[in-house]
């Protein structure tokens, strides 16, 4: 019986000259191919796969920490610079000596108007920006606009401060909407990388709804823990620089007669001069340069350490639904009763954070214990909120409504106490009560922000909707902040009354929404069109279309049915039956390459 020829003959093995070939194999023998191109003998596929997904999970954690740190530094620089400049511009001597008759108070009022009024139009362009540039790049551009605002304070003129303030107002809603969308996507990615074996076993099955909720809750706690630290970071210019130039409370509060619930407007009767000596221009430039450097570091963090929220093919599909649809969908989402019930909470979320910075810190704090203690009051609020963000983890074991309602009840009790409290000016015996009130208000703010963002990420987990939902959330916050800006001259009792009424309406509306969901009422959501691609690329030759949206995937595999409360969409039936057999998976047209081969797509392979 003849020996079988080698399966992979080696070139030159039977050559007339040479005892062995260039590979070192004796004449007449074939070199084993596995020794040349085979796998590594100690290769463990499962171990390598486990290490690969562990690196992916660490990358997601890196993205969350980078985005949280960048957002905290950006907001801290913005608040710190704005606070320092408003105090300097308030002083009459500083205005006359430094700028003469330039009219800094008028410039400041127009600058604040630009920051507070411009976000009202953000609902029109924010989703378009996020879909056009992508979530990460909108974050980077918005942080860059904040840095631009810091840079214009080197040369304080009308034509620098006011345009930069208007531009900053345009970037507020896109920044925080993209941040909320980014953190939600990172939680979903972390779930995918943690349960990769389940996806390998059933790649056509969607993960159960709310499966990413534990990771989302943890990531939101991390994000808002960093974000609330920005209020403490914003006080560093005052603590280490501006406090050395301020008069004490006996001078600044000399004409102040009433504080707290008896006060009107903002610091009525406050002295027009608050600076003992004027800071040198060189020192101001140094402080602004440090703030500019921190803003630049925040830009580098977002640019260099934050990965993309979506794969490139997913970004293409998010844009391919049509720019007209992207423009209309934020308004169409109002048909969802869940959003309508959460609108009062969105408004109150804007009220409470601005009340902490103006009503509580100024109307109760500065009015009674002096401007030199403003930084410490806001630092107490910041540290209380940052520390209490950990309490949001109670949502891992308790119903999701408990932390959100608990924070609202705490702030309701504090508001009722503030309604009957009028601290005496220039008396420091009650100062510890102010710090306790500021810290407790921070606890309520942390539970409010963490609970709302987590709730939106759970209710709207489809990747096509997250930018619209977070845009609506932060737009209502901007509307509430604008309302507070307009009502800054109201009596304190009127402000507290509005706060109480809004809070009661928010809690009642939210609990009503949860009751509807428990009864099985199906929310009505607008239909998001399928992506319309003008050019078919290589990515559509794969069996598994990674660009299929969650809603399309659900319709393709489940027939479009959804359980009560899961956000299933209503889709009009087709005009008639399609010719030919339906494929088993997600139906699509074959690309020109497949048509040339005579097949109908990869389903036939």
C-alpha cells in the first residue's frame, strides 16, 4: 500500500540539490504546517476572552471617571470665576478705579441674561448637535465653550463678556444632555461586557429590560458625586484669594435690617463697598490663568480619556433617521405620559439647586453672617451633596421611588423650617444652623439628581431615545433657572411658597406615574423611523446587523409586542404581503454584491 502524499507539500522538498530545505527539514520530508502557522501551544481561548472583556470593562470605568472629573472641573471653574467676578464688579470702588464709566453692572446684567435666557432655545438644536457631532464630541465642544468663557475674562469688555455669555448659554443644555446620555451608554456597555457569554449563546435575544439598572445607578452615583464637588472647588478662588480683600460683616451688613424669611430680593441694604483694598491686576491674571489651565485640563480629559459612546456604524444609523425627524422627536416625546408626569420634578430640580446658591446661601447665610463665610456655606452644601450621593445606592435594594421621594421629603421639611426662620443680621451664634441646613439641602439635591437621571435611564433604555429624553430633562431645568432669574426680586416667602407648591406637585405627579405603570398602562411613544442609508457599505454583509436599533430588534424578533409599561411602539400595518418567503431573522434588502451572486442575502448562506 502506497503512502499518502503529504497534505501540504513543502516547496523544494524534492529538489535535486541540498540535503535539507531552507526551513531546516531533511530532504524528502514535509515541514509540519502547525509548527509554522499553528496556534500558540499554551493558548487558552476562554482565558483570553475573559481578559479581553475585563479590559473592556476597565475602559468603561475609565470613561465614566474621566467624564465625571471633566464635568466637575468645568463647572467648578465656571462657578468660581462667575462668583469672583460678580463680587468684584459689585464693589463701587473697584468699578470706578479699574474701569471708570464702562458700566460693569449693566454688562453683568446682560451677561447673566445671556446665560439664563439662551438655553430656552436649546430644545431646538441640542438633539441635532448630538446626532451630528456624536455624544463625545458635543461634550468636548461644550467644555471648550466653557473654557472660552473663562478666557474672555482676561479682557473685560462688553464685546467680550456678553457674546461669550450668550455662547455659554447655548452650550449648557447640550453639555449636560450629552453627559447624561454618555453615562447611560457606559452602563449599558458595562452590562454587555459583563454578560458576554449570554450574548454568545443567544445573540439574537435582547437583554431583559432594566438589566443595566444596577450599573447605571452606580455610574450615576459616581458622576454626581464628582459633580457636586464642583461647588466646593468653585470656592477655592474665594478662600485663597478674594477673602483677604473683603471687609468683615460689621461693615458689609451695617444697613441690613431683615434676613431669611423676612428679606426681599437679594441682599437688600447690603453695603456698596465690600473690598478693603483692591487686588492687583497681576494677581487677578494669575488666578484667571490657573482657572484657564484647569479648564484646559478638563478639555484634555474629555478628549483623550473619554471613549466613544457608540460604534461608528451606530452613529451613522442614529443620524440616518432624517434631520427633520431628529428636530421633531423631542416635541413628539411629550405624548409619553411618563415624561408629562416627570416635568414637575424636572422644574423643581432646577429650582432647588439655584435656591441653594442664591436663596439659602445669600438670603439666609451672607445676609446674617457676612460675605466672608459664603465660600464655607457653599462648601458645606457641596460636601454634603457629594457624600450623600452614596445614598443613591439604596436603590439597589429598595424600590426606585424610595430615594427620590426621600430626598424630596427632606427638602420639603427644610423648606417649611426656613419659612418660619429669620436669622438676625451680624449675629454668629446661629451660624452652625446655616451649615447644617446647607449640608442637609445638599443631601436632598444628591438624591434628587441621582434618582431622576437613573429613572430616565431605566425608562428610556433604547439608544435612539436617550439624547431626546435627557435634552427634555435639562431643558426644563434651564426653564426653571430662567424663572428663578426673573423672580429674583420677589420676597423670600413668595420664593419658598413656589418651592413648596412645585415640590408637592412633583411628588404627587411622580407617584401617579408609578401607579399607572403598575396598573399596566402602556405609554405612547413616537415611532422612530428606520435608518435610510444612501450608500450600502461592507457592514451589511454580516449576518448580525449590529446597527439594528432596540425598537427594530424587538419588532423583528418579538413581532413588535411588548409587555405593559415596557415602552412598546405602535406601528401601522404594511399595505400588503411581501412577495416571497420572509427570512427568519431581521428582514432587509440584499446589497448589490449579493444580488450579483444571485442570493437574497446572508440568510441564504
